[in-house]
C-alpha cells in the first residue's frame, strides 16, 4: 500500500500542513508527486482538492484512521517534483503557507479546454507590404502599419503575438486579409525554427557569450554588467542558440514593461515556434496551453515576467534574468519571493546556468560577483560604435537664486530648442519615485531627516513629521534647520503640468506624455511608444516607465527633472534607485550615430549617486553606497526581516506585535544569536481600509538566522499563541519599505 502526503487547496494558516491518505491501487500510477487530487476532509468527509507533495510506504497514523484519496484530477496540471521542492524552499525562505507557495508555482488552477493555434502569413512580397505600411501610417492607421511593416520583415507571425503584444484587433487583421495582404491559417504541426538572426558580436560580446557557453551544464551564475546600449540581448541570443543546439531549454525573465512587440519579434525571428511568451493579459487557458507545450517539449524558450520562472521544462539548461535590478522581480504577495534569488535556486536544483544582465546591477548581485560567487562579465562599449552621452549637472539652487522659477533650467531650455530646430527627439524624465510625504528646502536643497535613522521624515496631514523606521516624531519647522530659509515645500509638479509647460514654451513641438493616466487603456503603453518611435512626436514626457530599456535612435537629448526627488524617500535603497533611474534615463540618449546629451537638474549636485550616474560610473557609486550599507548593516552588508502586522484595533495590534517581538527576542537570546530589533512602530501607511498596520524590522548578518526567527514567529502565530486577532506577514530583504 502506498500513502500520499497531501496539501489541501485551502489558504488557512491552521491547515498549513500535510495530511496523509491511502492511495487505492487503481490510482497508484497517476498519484505522483505534484498531482492534483480529490480527497475527503473533515468529519463530514467534504470533497476537497489538494496536491501530493510526498509519497511513502509507511503510514504515519493507525491504518484505521487514514482515509483514501477519491481520485486524481485528470485535467488539472500536475506540479513537477522539482517545482514542489522549489515551493517548499520558497515557503521556508520567504514565509507564507504551503498553499501560497504551491499556487505560485502552478501555472494555472483547474482545467481549461485547448484552443486551435493560428498564425498570420504574408501573401505579398516585402516591398509591397512595406509600401502598404507607409500608406497606412500616413492615414494614421497605426495597427495596420505596425502589422504590415512587421510582415515585411517576418512573413509568418503567431496570431497570439499579433493580437497580444502587437495589439492588432481582429477587425484590423480581417481587413488586411480581405485586401489580400495576409492570411490567417491554422498553425502547422511541425516546428518552425525561425529565419535566423545575424549575430554579429563584438569581441567583448563574443568573449562574454563563450564564458557562459563554457559553463553550460553546471549550476553557475554569471552577472553580465554592460553599459546602456552595449548589446546584452545579443549575448543572450548567442547563448540560447547554443542551448537549443544541445537540446536544452531556456527561460528568459524580462520586466513586464519591457516586453514590447519589438522584443517578441526579435526572439521569434531567431527561434521561431520554439519560443513562447507569457504576459499579464493572458487568460488561464492560454497559460495552461503554454505549460502543457513546455512539458511536451514543443517549445524550448519561455520569455516573460517573474511567473515564467516556473515553466515546467524537463530539460532546463539556462535562466536569463534581464534587467536583474528591477524591483518588479520581487513578489508583493505571499510568498514574497525574489525571482533573481529563486532563479539561482531553481538552476541549482536543475543543474542549469544563470545569466543576470544589467547596466545598473543590484548591489546584491555586484557584491556576489566581486566576491567570486558569480562570474563577472563586462561590456564597456556601446554596440554599433555609438558613444555614451555627454552629461551636464544643473544646480537648481543656483537657478532659484538667479530668479529662474521655471521647471526648466536655462541650460535645458536652450538644448531643447536646439534639438527641435534640428528635428531631433527629446525625452523628459520626471523622477517622481518617493514623491509624497517629504519636505525639502528650495533655497539650499536640504531635506528634513530623522536624527536617528538617516532617512527623510514623512509629513502627515496632522502637521507632524515622523520616521517610519524608529518612530521619531517632530513638528514641521517654520524655517529650514540648515540655512534658515522659510521656503520649505514638497515637490508638486506632475507629468501633465510638464506636458503643458512644454507646449507653452515650445508651441511647435509635438508632445506625448506617458504615465499611469495615459497608459490605462489596453494598448496605451505601446501606442505611445510606437508613435514616438515613428517620429510622430518630438518630445516624450514621462515617469520611470519611459527609461526602462527602450531604444529610440532619434533621441539625442534627455532631460531629467527633479533628479534628486527619489533620494528623499524614506527607504535605505533610495540612493541605489536614484542612480539606477538616472543612469538608465541617460542611457536613452545617443543610441544611434548622433552624439547624445543628458541634462540632470538637481538640488543636490554633489550627491555621489547623481555624480556617478552622470559619469555612468557604477563602480564609483557601488563603493560610496556600500560604505553607508556597511555602517547601517543594511542589505547586502547584512540581511533584514520585515514583519508586518495588521488588525482592526491599533492598540491590540501594537500589544500583539510587542508580544511577538518579545517572544522571538527571548528565543534568539537563548540560542545566543545577536539580532538588531526595530519596532514595533506604525507602518508608513498607518491605516488602510480601516485596518491598522505596524512593522518590526529585524537585522542579522546571516540570512538563515533570520529564517530561524521567522519560523519561531510563524509557529507562535499559527498556533494562536500570539496574534490571534491580527494578520502577520513576513518579507526578507524588502524592496519596498512599509
């Protein structure tokens, strides 16, 4: 007789454990680890769904007390053994329940019917298609032009790419089909390898690719550190081509915002039907199909955001994490895993190689590379002989002193006029990250900081300033503590106002704005990018979404407004985020033959993050920032556990959090472990939807020591000993502070 350890598909902390069931002989072949099953549960033997996470031949209880599984869900998607093991690792290292972790690694819940796969095929030659695209563009038929241009380069495109990433409505496709330009047909069964992609690599790119190729088959991790525009994608393509030649499979993680149809087509041209894409707009049915195709070996390359990491490839050989510094790789729901670290763990389990890529690496990855834990590969030159942009730093304190009250410095205004006269394009980046809550002086540029934590104080509607690390509070001063100026204010300029100012000062300029408001529609994001790429606008105004890896050859000037704004956020990662944003923004200029320029407007021109970003000097920034991290024991110099508590009563919440901290502190003291404890204090957002929030921060050099403390807190919480009327969540090395 065989027995199965089953996790129930119920997200109740009290049921976050395995339950053992007998496996009847008729289900033995199908009852494998990862299989979804139906089981009787509770006194009433209610039918519940669960997942097998373990098998054995010995019962843990008396035989008479065990129940039998009712059956295996034939249409449900089984979880691979390795993904069950990965789910357990995620639960242990990031907190949350077994069910949370299993749901994360399962591509889809439940059964979904399969649908017919289709493809769009060109019916005319490339010249005719291109000419028709030009005609459609003149009539402002953007979707038609986009599809016709793409078909002139790639005569066969999957229908899901046309409808999904290219945002072409069925009516658009039908009208072009009726006109004889294309045909929609059922996808042929045989795999199409793609028409190839000319990979003319530079010596630096070739050397980097060869080092990774030489390590294939081993669980080694590389950091590809290349300046903006250095051609990291070509290195990825070269290595993936070799993986496929050896019969292996690859996962490529890309931030969702960077997964444009240009990126999709670049990979599709190289790998044809062997590549598939995941994105947020996919239905459960589409995700199910892709997962099944991956298991059957019908696809060899999966590209998508962090959820693509759990593709059930049987022969996984390579995981690429592009823009590995991006905060979107950290999950904001339990388990709060980081895709970068989880990718390394999955690769370790599969014997696969990991390739991390960034022009502005996370401090965590760069530190590991310097310590020799990761292989460090560098690309110091831009591709196609393009040069890095020239940078100018403008001191806005001086502009203010010289009576310039405009958002635009005189330097930026002159350069904008020059570019508009030449017919070149401009990007204006408004750095609004960390916008709300802090105060700074318009005269000297100083912000109001906590005297104990070296982070900015947050202004509340009550008129008080508070530190969300230690709880320190003070009244809003009437004058700047540094220079005595009465000009204390927050920064209130938004992208819409910038757009209006550009139109006022440069009435002939064609302006586009990209922010949360203009990208709410389904195709808003790519519609704006396509218009700018097609030179239907001279100036693009936006927040950080415009600096995320886009390649516009016509842009020769980037203006950064309020460069230091993100420095003032109540977050120990503020300088790192500022450097990354500014360096990425500067990297948008001069990516073609013409020299690019960037103008950085700031109230803190002497700050090392701004100076290093202007020079595109990451090692300089790393050296300065690590001094601060080492002094304060912040990651990666140490590790941090954030414990977030939520309850309807603030007094009860603080009391329970204090009990939790005291119990964990006594537990750690008995084990002889020295931790640093901060809190409990009210969270940055003290109340949300009438639920109060409080946080505890725990620091320690050793990550496993923090896992031990988390396990103790979790045990006390799940047992009901502490926090019975609260909800408790855990987050390791948090990306966003609460």
